[in-house]
């Protein structure tokens, strides 16, 4: 698995997946972001932090995107997430590509392009509306 983005969401997903026994590479342009990751999975090789940009082919190759079964772009930038996800899907033929797209209108468009686009805005809106009906 490859994850782009080591903010709160990327670090949380990486931690959970490593606890489930998965090995993953995580790309971030911010070296300090890797401080969010647990030391154990890094030292045992279940999480491999890589300084890099998910929109650059050279950095995606450093993260072994060509061998990934799952690719997740979870940075805080919709445009960077969409670009790196499309690269993973179209260039590297990763079977499952998930990207964070917080703009609900763009989320639907990327879903129609075959990406699994998730939106925190949509998820939180649904939870709040459901709670208001209770």
C-alpha cells in the first residue's frame, strides 16, 4: 500500500493499517509529519516513511507505487490528491485508488472517473443531519 500525505488522516490510516499487519509506504513533503507515526511499525518495516511529493513520478516510484495493490492520497489538497490518484490509476494501474476530496461536487466527478473519492465534508454533513433528525 502507498499513502500520500502524513497529516492527521494519513498518519491515522497508516497506523491502523500497520496494526492490522499491512506494510505501507507513506509519502510526505514534511519530514516533521512523520513524528505522528508510531516508532514500532517504522523500525520493523511495516511503515516506510519517504520524503517526497505524490504528484512527482520519481517520488511515486521511490514509494514503489508500481507494486501497490492499494493507493491512498490523503493530503489536505484536493487538487494534489486528485492528480496523484489519477497517476496511480492511469499510469501505474493500481487496482484500488482512494483519494480524499473534500469538495462534494468534485468528489462525485472523481467517483465517476473510477476513483474512490471520499469527502470528510460529506461524511460530517450526513452525521450532523442524521443527529438533527433524532
